[in-house]
C-alpha cells in the first residue's frame, strides 16, 4: 500500500505501508513493574459549545480507551496533563471524568489514580499559601471521597506564590498529613508546563531535588512514590538512589524510558508516562518480556518506540497531547481528530505525517489501511493533496 506524504520542502514522496507487522496483544499480564498510562480524553464533536473554553468530553469513548489500557495491563493516571488538565480541561470537567473513571475501574477490575491539584484556584495578586492549601484539600477530599488514589499534582498557584523551599515544605507537609492512603507526588518540568519553572523553590534542578527529597523523607509513610518528568535520565537515577526504601520512582521520562524501567544494579523505575497511551500494545508486550527475563526482546520492542516518542514530545513539549490523540484517531479508537481547546491544531501536518511513518515503523498502526485513509483525510484538510 502506497501513500503520498509531504516533506518540509513542499514536495511529496511515496511511503509504502505494510513492511512492518503491527504488534498484537490480547491481554496484558506483566507484574514486575507498575506502569501507569496517563490517558487522553476524547472531545465530543457534536457539542455545540465553545471548543476553547467549554469543550465537552465524549465520556463513553474516553472510558472505552481506558478499558483498552486496563486490558493491556496498565494502570490509568486520570485527569493529568495528557488529559489536557489545566490546558483545556478545568476542575469541573476533571471531577466528572474522575468520578466516571473510578467507577469504571471498580466495574472492570482496573487500577486508576487521579490528579489532585489547585487548578480551580486563579493565580492572581494577593494569593496566599492558605488558599493554595485549601484548594489542594478540596480536590484531595473529592477524590478520596470516591475511594480514589491520589496523584498530588504540581501546582501553578504554589509556584506563583511560594517565596522559597520552606513554603513548599509547609504546603506539602500539611496536605500529606491529611491523606488517608499514600499518594504519588508529581514533579513536572517546565518543558511540560512553563508556569512550573523554579518548582520546589529553586531553578537549579539539583537544589530543587534536595528540597523534594526532604519532603519525601519527612512524609515517607504517606508517599507511594514520585513521578518526575524532567527528560533527564541521569537526574532521575540520582534521585531514585536517594529515595527511602518504601518510596517508588515512577519515570515520566518520555525520551529515556526503556533504560530507566529496566534499571541497573542499584534499582529501577516504575512508570507513569503519557507515551504509554500511544504505544500501549508494544509497551505491554515489552514489559511482559521483561517479566520473563527476555531482556533483548524487551529492548528490541521498547527501542522501536523511542523515535516516535521523541517526535511526539519534541519542543514545544506541552503540545505532545496532539500526537497522542492523533495516534488514537489513526488506529480507529475515536472517529475524529478533534480536541479540547482546539489542540488538534498545535502540531503541523508535516509533524503528523512523520508521526504516521514512525508509528508504522514501530508496529503501532493496528489497521494500516484505515490509518492511511485517515492520514489522507488530514492531508486533504491541510491542502496537501
């Protein structure tokens, strides 16, 4: 099968599909690593509302995608940045999503952890630490009231109001003292969200890490683990080796996850990754191989996905959600390529065409004929064929 794809020099070339067999896996059963997929949301294209400020979620299609992830062995990280949290999805929409997702997880035996943050709190002059704490408390209380597991998200409001490390230690200490079960902390680098620059009270990553580690050590019985997304494998390994024994590292490094999950002589990382949403079949098969000691197969599968992941997460990194949703569209998991906030326009057609090729090469186009048809539709709408 041949499809004409565009290059950045405004030319077209013939790309041959079918040279790479799609990876197929009916049931995930890996055990040695806990792997959360931060899952995307499906926008309701029939909703007659402002797509920038009042976009609606197609809840059934959104939950169907989570059922797919659970069937492949993944846990779901709900209402995170992959779901456009704070980037189109507000707290009111997140509450509805979290409620439905927790209920669905209970019904099918899946595991879900949900993001609790402060995104309903406007960042404005005069904001206080007490208001940040109250905002965290409101969201934590809502999720725990549903029987949910907390991912304590980084806070734009806290980043804006905190005067130094002591303020972070105060806020996190207060919230962690109240939770009913251990939480996953969430350190998101400013490449994912520029408003989080200088988190933990330092722009220097090493100094910030020590503040975070102090908070973890002081509250170790209330912390299941920490997910860091710094796109720096060396920094993650340094931090991983300093964690208390009962606290897990969850890699959020979408550039270096194969080696970090495999680990070294001093330990390994579990995972909480946005890219798992897009590469779930291959990643599930790879993690099963790792369970069974087939390391070469593990790396063979995972490393095939790295060019795709690095492409999806290229700068501006926060636009990666567009590529994740495009993958779901190509593979027929949703009937359209519409996103909350109109984010389908955050990447160029050239970028999407390259994504198409890298997905095929990684064995991630489950139905190449359908994927080619949908790629052609996007190119037609872009004026390229």
